[in-house]
C-alpha cells in the first residue's frame, strides 16, 4: 500500500502536468491565431483594415523577413503613367491657385513630397485635401477641368479628377486612368476631419490645424505643390516608421499587384517620367 505522502506527490505531479499541457496548448493556439490574422488574413483583406495595423513593431519585423516579402520589391509605376500623374498634379495646382482655392497634399502624395520629393515610385494616384466650404466653388471649375481633358466625378469622400482618353490610353492590364482624389475636410476642435462619415471610418488619423497652416510649397518632381508646414507628426501617426518602412498599398492602376507587405526602403528617388509637365492651363 502506497504512503499518503507518495499519493499526494503523484496527485500534484499529475495536476501540474495537466495544467502545463493546457497552458501550452492555449498559448500555441493564441500565437497561431495571431500569426494567421496578421500575416495571412490581413494580407488578403488589408483594404478593410486601417493603416495603423501594419505598423505594429512586431508585424513590421516579421513581414520584412525574406520569407514573406518579394525579393523583386514592389511594382514600379510605368513612366508614361507617372508622366500623366505629374501633368494632372500641375494642372490641378494651376487651376486651384488661379481661382484661390486652398488645397494641400494628402496621404501618399504628401508622403511622396516629403520623403521622395515627388511621386512615390510604386504609387499610382494623387491625393489632396480641400476645405468643405470650398467644394461649391470647386464645382464651378468642373468645366475648366473638362476643357483640359479630365473627367470630374463626385465621390463619397469628395471628388475624383481622372485623365480622359485624350490624355491617357489604358493598357490591357489597366482598369483605372491616372486620378487625383480630393478629400473634403472641416475643422473640428483644431483637427481636420473628413466631411464624410465613411471616410472618417476608413482614415481615422487627422491632421491638426497647427500642423497644416501656414501651408508650405513642397518639391514634387519638376513642380511644387502645397502641403502642410509640419507634416512629419501626421505621417508618423498615419504610416508608422515611414522614413524606413513602406508598403505598396492598394493598386488603383490595375489591381494586378496587390502586395501589401511592408518592405525596407533602399532608394528614395521619386518616380521617373518621360518628360516634365507642360503649362496647359490658360489663365
């Protein structure tokens, strides 16, 4: 007959082993679930997730590993497409400046102006902000943009200015021409908040009025555009470690290279175009 002391030790050992197994299985499950969500599911459905998700330090380190990133890097936007984007940006700048409508570079366009002094090599659209109260005056300028060969459409966040067929011919794998998105914002307690509630949900990070004004001219390829006078804090809130880490983002051009995984920036040159933008707007 076993002693009472030996029975108690056996009981404790069995309980300890059981708790250890349960804890190990639970931890393993949580780690696999964490990995599955951020590396697999989020990589497929990134356009439904805010940018901040990708800039958790752990995720950046994991996804920057050679096992997960493409060795060839992001898809570089074609020079002809880039050239049309630069021309579009110059035309928008010329028209709005002439009619004294305030705008500023936003999102990837702002990031490109600050980090690359031009269009990001893998970017494929333009983003600018505008005060909501100027939207009515902007509507009056739609015929001006149409005369220059652009199409202007209202959108939930504001407007889209797209290059018409006379300015750009889509290739076989392309679904969208060069486009400039205009995001309408308003001042709420010192923050520039999107007028559209849906836009606020998609992009919750805001510029402050102090960061925006007075506006500053930023080099953007061969031209200059308006942007915030102190954009760095906003860019950090929006893109994390933007000076070193980048990701392609949504492919507006063709949706055939939606590689959202972060990568380390090694070349800070701006996107290359075939020629400089022309003075097309006749005042």
